[in-house]
């Protein structure tokens, strides 16, 4: 999907946005841009190397869960949510270090109430 983004989406009309400065420049010029995002951290396959590789390829954000839980956290469709896992906390720390967008929209309500670990 990352390759498809660069082949089919990224263009003079939809320039990739990698930084806050890129976003500000697009807005000031009235141009359209695109931020490469991963929907659901299950695709990480519990690999920090995968996260850093995605970042090097231009991914700038990730949704931690998508309704169902994964190796990072409980999703909003879980009957008995358990919160963030140790690996989830490590991923969040690394995403913060890299300056990535952390999408919490599908986290279980218990996580939303105690999201002190999330900085961005």
C-alpha cells in the first residue's frame, strides 16, 4: 500500500506531507497534500523495526487499534478491555520520539480515560 501511495496518490496535486512545516507550506500555498497513515497497528506484527521502516518510507501516523484488540491495546469492540500492553507503551514512546501522529480513535473507552502516556 505504501508503494501504491507513491505511485497513484503522491503527485504535484497531492504532495506528501512529512513534517509540520510541510503541512504549513501546503496550507499557506492553498495546495493539497497527503499524509501516509497506517490503519490499525496489527500490521506491525509486533516489530519495532517495522515501525521505523514505515517511518523511513514516509508513514507519519498510525491508528493503534481498529475495533478489536491487538498486541498494543484493547479496541473499542472488546467486551472486557485491558488497556495498553507493554509493547503498546513502547510503540507509543517510539512514535513520540519519531514525531508520528498517534490516532486513538478506536481505542477502548478505558484507554481514553487514562491516556496520560500519549503525548501527541
